[in-house]
């Protein structure tokens, strides 16, 4: 074994495992319990020094900071459950429903959130994100407002729909 190589039998997930099914145990901040460990199992979509992205069989994306990872490994397909989506391409993107919220103040100023999907690239977007299993768009919008902005409000009427294909962290 050379210096810096993994221990025998170790299968820590690396960028070479993009496209494979993985399990990742990582730390998250829980408002009720403090910092806790949780697991995500799914297809590894991206991994670099800033983020690890996994999609589960419900098309739910999980972004994890590599510094929060406790353990990770490649795992075989589940014998009875459906497989996670394949690695998306521009021709066959990962389809997922999302809810974005147009937040305006009394002076008609629009609130935007700045994302940095990759180093050197900034994107401004309305608050929101992907629907969780069983959620409708209004429920997702309400949850995202709490998660991203700490706002506990009921969203107004649905005003716009669109389909968009875009790249996020190379995916």
C-alpha cells in the first residue's frame, strides 16, 4: 500500500464514482436536535472539492459539503426497489418538479437569492427548489420559503409555469 492510498477494502466515494449508486453518511443541522448524522442513498451526480450531489429514486437532489461527510461508499442496486435515475445528459436531462416563489415588497422590489453552482459562476434566482415526495407546488413553495428565508407565509396564486433545461455543477 502506498502513502495516501485507501485502506484495503475501503470504498470511499471519489469523483471517479460519478454515475454509480452510493450511500453517504453526513452531518446536517436540525433545528430541534442540533447537528445530527443522516444518510442519503442514490446515484452520484457530481463530486468536487466544494460539493457532492446525489439523486435518489424520487428524483430528490441532495447537496452535501465534503467536509460534512462522515462516511461514503459505492453500493449495489437495491434488489426490490426501482433504480435511481441514470446520469443525466443534455439530451436526456434529469426531470424534476420545482417551485419558485416571486417575493415582492410594497415598493415592488423583487427578492432574489444568489447561488454559486460552480466556482466563478453566480446565478440569481427566485427562492425555491425541488418538490419532496407527496408535496404539491404550494406546499413546496411554503417549505422553501421557511428553509431559505425563514418566512412562514402562505404563497399567493400560481402565476407562471415553465420548462427549463440547465446545468447545475456540471449536471
